[in-house]
């Protein structure tokens, strides 16, 4: 019963109408959860998130807007992971690659990848059905 409720609550009708918009919003959420992963939001990480957002979307992400979203985000990563699992079937390989590139960029934004960030990296890859072989092929990790 609770699985059904989660599935219904997790369903996003916008996904069918505008998958590109849903992808961009989800990508922003990925960055926010990575910002929150180690418990400290560094300015370097915020700047990297804004840079990567612009690189992928071509749009600016104002710092005050990003910080407000960070503040209002429930830090429970299960929310992010279930959203990723929901959209994974409609994502192209290119979209999954972009998501993993952004994830890797965010992890190293403050100069070091800690255990919590690496765990979230693996969880994001699994949620998106991205294999280690794909990560190597995309030059995101070394083989």
C-alpha cells in the first residue's frame, strides 16, 4: 500500500508533457543533493553548480535562487533517487551521461570527494541504470 502511494505521489504528469523541463529540474535537484551530501555547502560548490547548470542548459541560475532551493530541500536522498528511477526510462544516453558528468563535477567542486558524495554518486548511477562500463566509456571514471 505504501509503495502504491509513493508511486502515485512520485508520478509527474509534466514528465509526459515536457520531459526536457523535467530533466533540467531533476538535474538541478541532483546538484542540490550533492551540495548537501557532506553537510557543508561550500561557495566553490555553489559556483560549480551554477557553472554546470549554465553549461548544460544555456541558462543562468541566480545564486540567491539556488541558495533558497538548497534551504528548502528535504535532505532525504531517497526523494531524489526515486525521482531519478522514475525518469530513467525516458532519458537518452546523452541525458544520463550529462547527469553523471554534472554529478562528477559537483563531487570534486570543493577539491575533494568524501565518502558521502561518492556513495551518492554510486546511488545516482544505479538509479539511472548507468553501469561502470558506461562511466568508463564516457570518460567519467577510469577503467
